[in-house]
C-alpha cells in the first residue's frame, strides 16, 4: 500500500510541480473520447497541486455521483485521469453564478472546478473538497416583474412576459409565497393579465425557468369605504339576470362584477334598462362593494353611461 502511495505521489510531483495546463487546439479533429468541450462553461482543464497538498482542478467532468463522492475525469486529448472528489458537511457547493447548491444538483456530464486538499491516504487520485463550483448548474437568484401571459395549473406554473428576459416560465411549489394586497393567495387565484410586481427565486438560464419562492401581485388600491366605481365593460356573460360582467377599472385592472336578479340597471338618464342593453365598450358606473384581492365587485346598482 505504501509503495503504491509513494509511486502515485512521485508521479504527481513530476507532473504538477509547476502548473500543468492543457489548452484545446481547435484545429484538432474531435475523434478522441476525452475531447475537452471548450464551448461549455468551466470545461478548460487546469490542475494545480502545491507542495503542502493544496489542490485545485478545473475542467473536471462528472462521471458518476455516489454521495458523498463525486467521480470526475480530467482529460487531455486521449489521456484521461480519474479523480474521486470527497465531500462532507463543510464542503461548499456553488452554481455557476455563485448561488448556493447542494450535492443533489450535481449530475453526470457537469463540469466542475474543485479546490481542497490532496488525500494522501488514498491509492488513487483523491481530493478532499473544500469548495466546488458546478458550471453546468446555470442558475442564479433573480427577481422579475411582468404580466401573466398564460397559466398551466397542471404543472403549477405560469408564463410571465417580462421586459428584459422575454417570456419566463415561473414554477410554483408548496413553499412559494404568493401575496396580493398583503393577503396570501393561491396559484388558482391568479389569472391571465395579472400584473406581477415581483417574482423572486432561482432562474435556470438554460431553460429560462424561474423556481419562485416569492410572488407579489399588483392590487388596485381602493378605499375600503368606496362604494362607487367607474370603468369600461370588457364582456357580459349573459343577457338575463342574474349574470356577471368584466369591467376594466381605472388602473387597467379587470374586475368581475356580480349582477344579482333584483338589481336596478339605469341608463345615463336614470331610466331602467335591461341587462341585455349593456355592451362591450360601454362606460359603466357600478355601486357596490369591491374585493381588491379577488378583483370582484358585488353590484347593488348599475348605470350605463353610454346608453
């Protein structure tokens, strides 16, 4: 055992007495199994081992993960050197963009940079990892604002149209906090067209998917004592009572108005008219009570100012 260890360390001292760096030659043909994928972040190989056993490896490609050990391959052309990367509770694992990660996120094919100490008790190249950066976990902590474009309840997600990142898929879990007017709501309470003030979480920059931990939905601020509202009719559900209609209030927020069977509907001359007279585009005045979280109004009187 000692002979094997001494031989291994002797080889390392010869190869790594000064930094050994392999640089990819783009003119070479991609025929060897161990070709370094230079277009991928973190794939350039660099190995350093100091006299005191401090070790650093970059461009290490994950071959397998058997917690708490990550098996990696460091490749120069056709030459492949396999390393065991040992982790423990003190090992810090970070994503490409520095967000904290854990061992469960590391997968086969990922490119790592590893720093730590050479394990001089091991017969094969082994590093006791202090820090690991996984360049293939392309996630970062971000926050976005935008407008909900579509909702997929089956996958607990919605598509958010943002100004800087285009359409971002936002996924929601049981731990995601969704609030509107400081009231906690559920994914089912969201609807297409809702303005999202903040969607905060971890963004996968490859799939453009945000795993949200906090979502704040815009709510129109209405005085709790307010009983009169004006807006423009967007749609009317039916031509007989009771029914509902969608009205866009000032602030460009759609409210669903419940119209009961015993309500009075007036025109601008204060003459009674049937609900069938109300049409999309009409300027409307609604008397009743509003719920800014549910964006609903229970109407007690309606005046169609366009009739």
